[in-house]
C-alpha cells in the first residue's frame, strides 16, 4: 500500500493562526518562554527536520516512523503549544520511548491495584496500559499535570500509521486515534469549537 500523504504545510499555517488568536496574553506567565517568543514571531513551528535528522532518530529508536508523524517533522521539527494543555511537540532530538523518562508511571499503572499485565491483556487485548512500555513519547507533558501525546508501534495500520494517544491520568483508558494526523485534527476541532479568540 502506498504511503498516505498529508498536507502539513497548509494545515500548520491554519493551525498556527488559530492558536495564536486564542493564546491569552493575560496568561503568558503560565506558558513556556519559547511559546511567548514564537507568538511574537507569529510562528509556533520550527524549520522542518532534514532527512538526515529523521533517519538518525529512526536509527536511534530502531523503528520506521509512521507516515503522518514523519511528514509532520519534515514540515516542522516540533511545534509550540499545539493544544491548550500540551506545551510542545518535541523536536527530533527530544523524542524518546515513554519508558525512558516515565518508568514510574508505567509501574504505577501496571502494579497499583491492577492485575498483572498478562491478565489485563487476556481480559482486554486493546487495553492501553499493556502498550505503555513500548510507546513513543512525542510531546512534553503539561506543566501542572500529565497530558501528553504518545504513539503506539504495537498497533499499526496497513498504511503504516501507528495508533496515537492523548494521554492524561484523568482520562479513563486515554483517548485513542487512528494516527497522529487524526489526533491533531481532534486538537484543532476542540480548539475551534471551545476556545474563543482573545
């Protein structure tokens, strides 16, 4: 199957404008300093990652990135304040397996008041917790909580897309999407529907 193509360049321009129109100057002290700098330059993204940078990331992680995420990095190597809670999508050099920085979170989910992982898997083959040790962390978490974006290489579609997660401890089971592209569409829809312009 051919790799799907995504219109990130066009989409990011629309997304960028919608975000900037909704970031509240009265709350700038709560945003990361890089967000404020980006707002003043009117662009929350970065220069796109090079093929060499992406290949280096794939070699480091020993995987092939899913198409929508790979194409996003080519359009913009990371992005500031992609939603109202997640402070930034990582640049290629910051992307890492979730377990590297969050083993305590994995242990808590797997062990605190829950049956062993194998029992969970047998009871519900789709239960997201069993995938925690394998997930890719592609964003920073919110400053005062746990919200972040994750990709799951254990759930791959025929077109190469990985299942994507909007993870927060307060969401039972996390929110799951067919791909990174679909997750970002949801973020944009939520922003446009519920966050007024400032």
